[in-house]
C-alpha cells in the first residue's frame, strides 16, 4: 500500500457531497443548475471527456445538455449557438470543449461566452480577475482542483518553493497566478518553467511542490525531485503498450514508479488531478447558479 498518495478520487467525492447539498438548496428555491457542453468535431478524447462530465451531472442532479456540432461548423454558426445559450436562463454554465478545429479562433470563441456563465474560467474577464485575486471570477478547473488537492491534503503553500513545468493557458499560467497571490492557501514563491528554461532539472530539485503540466510522457525522473517534495502530475499522454487492448496506455508527465519512493506526497495518474478537474467544474456551475439567483 502506497501511503504517500494524494487520492484525487476521494477528495473529489468530498467536493461532490458539498455540491449535492448546494444543489438541494437551489432546488428548494425552484432552481436546477444547468450546464451546457458544446463539442465541435469528433475528437475521440473530447467525446470521452464530455461523456464523463455528463455522467457526473446526472449523478449530482444538474440539468445538462450537449450540443455536438460537425467539424466544419463555421465561426458565425458557433457564435450563434453560444448567444442562444447565453440568453437561456436555464443554463448557468457553458463549457466549450477543447480542442476546437483549427479554423476556429479559440480565444474569440471563449470570449463569446458570458463571463458569468464561463465556468471553465477562460473568458478575459475571469482571467483578469484571477490575476487580480478577485474571488468573484471563475478559476480554471484544473488549477483550482490542484489547489483543493493541496488544501485538503494539509499541504502548506505559505512560503513554499513551487516549480511548475509548463506555461500553458489552461494549467501553468493560471496555476502560477493562484499560488503567488497574497491570500490563504497561496503565498508561494513560484517558478514557471518551460521548453526554453535552462538547467530545468536544477529548478525541479529545489521545489517543495513540483507540478508537472508539460505534456511529455514520464518526463520527471527520480533524480529531478527533492526527497520529501510534493509532486502533482497533470499530464495525460498516450504511449505504446503492446499488452493493452488498443496497443496504448495513458501515463502522466511523472515517471511514477521511480518518483513515488522519493516524494513525500504524490498524485497517482490516473486518480489524482483528473477527478478534481470535473469536481471543480461542478462547483463552478453551482456557484454560477447561486450568483444568478442572487442577481
């Protein structure tokens, strides 16, 4: 039994229990939180991810609907659908599943979702609020889930040396912004590393908390981790595996077998960050419904 695991599934269940209670309170006032998924094209992973989110919605008591559009959908067609969902009072949250087809401008599409329905936290208004430490915005679900993993595992970030691998808009940048805020469960000294970072391994070795979100299969090895460090693995990578049914398997950005004995705490992959991302999407949506009722 691995005693240093951070169990994302168990912590996600704690969050789901809280969400169910909040949904019951809303329903007592005649409001059922509604979440709309918009998927463009037939990307297999996107179909799986949306299906998982739909299943969680049904389990917790949300109203949910999925708009599946062909890959050839034009920007005006997609924007018209988003305008319709923006105007629907029964829809409190809108999620446009990434990735979008290459001919669509992702930034323009995400900006078309009303900030108060942007439960993915991608609208410029919510990005700005995140940078300013304004809690009235919505934080992106994966970084928010990671922060909850740290909080609910009793991991203190105050003054901690945090190294984040990957400067993406979905995880790396917002994660850095969240953890360096002058606020509880933050106050960390954050280093954001990327493909141009020099002596990358040296940065990793001084981290009290190492967050790997670079999309490189099993990149982080044991000699890159300070003994006793907290290691959070965000990566989702498919690698060949002749023993698997489809010839591949999913691995993270951390070589778990080698790093787990060195780390003080570590997330498994799967079963670490992934369940938390969905849990925070549900939390954001129920908060959007609460805000709509209070408006």
